[in-house]
C-alpha cells in the first residue's frame, strides 16, 4: 500500500514535512515508533493513520508522526 509519512506539529495534528513515501504492507498503528537512518538517526512516534479509498478502488494512507 502506498504510504506517506509526515512530521506533525506537536500541538496540532497537521501535515508538516514529508519524511518518507513508500510502498509497504506493514500495518502501521498509532503508538508505533519508526526509525529513519538516512542522515543520522531520527526517531518518530505515530500519532495518526488515515486511510483513503478512491472511487477507482485504489487505497493509500497518510501517517502523522511526532519527532522524538
């Protein structure tokens, strides 16, 4: 499933900077901790997962995460 992970503002759950765009079947849930090892190590905690279903049947999700 197409997944986009966004950094969220700590006070309002709004999309911020795009951290990653990937295709995965991994079930991402609220409370999961994800690590990004691109430029050093960044740790984030998932605060929201929004699944979108289009008329065409395509499914994708947006993940909001707080930087720890």
